């Protein structure tokens, strides 16, 4: 989505920027994407943080160039005026210092924020409920934003990437590179956390469990078999409808140990193996009886 504005900002006599008037029209690109699941370690989060830092550094260079052009066109800075050049350089350093990267991690009711590496060292991966990695821009850089959020309290799409910028090329590049990096953390069980995958898992599980229950209770009365089938079907259908079946079985978000693997794959394997064994037991019981 693009929007057009006509900024009337100027460079004040004290050297402070009030917006930009390098062009009469400025355009903003807003990009957003969500993920159903993600699994990674603290090292993966640090790598993501370094990528954000690199992208913010690129944007800072572009802003520095705009700053120089605006300052020179406003004051007509002369190369032989050392005082003017020193003043300009000081204002530029002040402007540059507002760029940065911040990470915030929530552990239930407690939170910690600051530089990426330092904050991640204090993260308790077993208690984390939210991770927000964001770029810091000067307050006068209108419409600039970069944010990645991992939210354990948001069940449907717990990972969100947002990029907004007046530079369409930078926004597209940042969005593509960050999307690719986040994609690396998608677990193999990601399909089963989508609506279609959740229904597929529930149906397959019900078919196997239903077959085993039918075989086990085949010699019971028709009323007993009907009651078992109805209760099992209603229970599984309710869990599927509420999206609880796959999400309780397969956690959509995990911060794992270094070199470790997520629990989702192991849980899915154990669950399907258990269901298959139940079906086999049903066949065996039916044969014996």
C-alpha cells in the first residue's frame, strides 16, 4: 500500500530537522506478512537481529545523504567554513544516533529490552511469552518502521513481520530478506497448523481411532458402539473447530536449546504412532475375540 503526502517541514536555524523537503511528494510502502509457526534457538534470534541491524544501517546511510543535501541547500555550507562544517557534522551525528535496533522480551509479567545480544543472554526460553525485534528511527523520519514479533498469546498467526518506508526499494529488500530468514525457522509440522492441515490431521486421526474403537467394541451391543462413536466424534470435532487439536499437540512457537530440535516433530511422531498402535490393537483384540 502506498500513500502520498506533502510535507511542509524545514531545517530550523538551530540545526534541527523538521521532516524533509527534498521532494514535493513522498511515497510510503507498507508490507506485512504472518507465519503460522516458527522454531529456533537463541543463536537464530541473534542472526535475525544482526540482519535487522544491517538493514537499519543501510537506511541510516540513505538518510545521512538526504540530511547533507538538505542542510547544504538550506544554509549553502561552504567548504572553507570550518565552523559551519563542524556544526553540520555535530547535527548529523546527533541525527544518526537515533537509529538503532531494540529487542524486547516478555516473561509473563516481567520484561526486558535493550541491545539484541545482551537481552538474549538473559532470555529464559521456557518462560518467554513475547519477543519483539524492532528498528529505531529518528522521530522525524515519518512512516519508517521495521518490526518482527513472536507472540505466544496469539494462536492463529503468532509471527508477524511489518516493514514501512518512504524508500520502496529498501522496504522491498528488507521485507524479502527478513521473510527468507524467518522462513528458515518454519518447522516441518507447519502444514498441520494451517486450517486445512489441522482438519486433515483430525480426520486421519479420527479414521484410525474410529476403526480401532469399532474393532474393539464390535462384540458389544449396538447402543454401546453408537455411544462411543458419537462421543468420540463430537469430542474430536469440537477440538478441531476450536483449533485446539493441532495447536495443543504441536506448539506453533518454540525457542529451543542450541543444537536442539523442537518438540512439535517428536509429538507428531509419537501421536501418529500411538494412533496406529491403537488401530493395530483393535485388530488383534477383534481377532482374539
